[in-house]
C-alpha cells in the first residue's frame, strides 16, 4: 500500500511546515494597523445621576 510509505509524504509535511513557520508569519507581521492604539487617560470621568421623569 503506498499510503504506508512515509518517504515522500513526510518530507512534504516537514517542508510545508517550515514554510508555514518561517515565510508566512513574516509576511503577516509586516502589516501594520492604520490607527495605532493610544493610551487612555487615567482621570475619572465626571458622572452625574440621571433623574428619571417618573
């Protein structure tokens, strides 16, 4: 049965994972977000109670 012969399939598996782990993450990490997140100020917002009309 040719499915039990690991010689070509194991090499294909190893090389494909090498490509996935080296080439693709570098391409993905080169993308930057257009709006960089900014830190929020730590001052508390002044809140007022809401008087319901009923």
